[in-house]
C-alpha cells in the first residue's frame, strides 16, 4: 500500500463496509497500510480533515465476516490525533494497526497467519492549555465484539503507544495535557468471544 500513502494522503488496504459482507483472504501479504480516519469516505483521505476515530491500518471490518488464511499482515499502522483546538477536546483514538473489527456483529477468523511490525500510535496534544493526547488500542488487532478465532498464528513485534500530552509553557501560563493510554500491544478485545489456539 505504499502508493496509497504519499504526501498528505493515508489509506488502509481492505475495507469491509457492513455486516452483510463476507470476505475471505488467502495466501496474501498485506503491507504498509496506514489509517488516519474511520473509513467513512471509503477513499484515501488527508488526516487533518478527519473527525472520526482512526481504525484498521491494514484492514477495517465494519461488522462483516472476515477470514484470513495464510495471510501476513506486516508494517501497517493506525495513527490517532491529539487535541488540536485550544480548550476543546477533539482527540481521536487509534484502533488496530493491522486489523480493526468494529461493532458487535464483526466476526474475525485468523488461521495459519502472522501479524508482525504493526502499530497503533496515539496523537500528541498541541502545546497549548489542557491539550490532551489520544490513546492507542491493539497494535495488531482491535476487536470490539462478535467472535474472534485465532488458530496456528503468530502476533509479534507489534506495539500500541499513547501520544504525549501538550507541554506547559516555561512561564507556567498554560496547563499541560494528559498523555494517551495504550492497551494491547498485540491484541485489544473489548467484547464478544475470543479463542486462541496453538498460536
């Protein structure tokens, strides 16, 4: 996906748009996707113009059924955004560097596959009053609900890193912002049922 991520534009590689969609991916390498939006437009976007949480650097599943068989998801990233307007909390979280599966209907099956070098990175808060950073969840996999099955697979060298809060100025005229939380360097599971075997 290097060609999708040039200049100011960012995009993931696959996007499953709804719960009535089934996608099976077999024997593929999925590399270098970058998400900096929630996938609402269905097209490459400029992160500075987006106002939704960022999800799915390699693949975004909006409630459909996704199966990965013999797939490598490598070096994909989702990028959050910290507060960018004075005294307004506009931070946007980063969910799932490799794959984000959203809603309670999203089902994800991963067999004989690997996730390596993926990351979810929160955005830094600006250097103004009370500028908070955004958090990061699921360096390789972010899963909200439904059923997650992982069999014979590897999840390695993946990270979730919260952003840095804004700095206090040297005269103490502004308050620093809170840093972003980071959860699930490999996998973040927020609901549903998850099964991991021989992985």
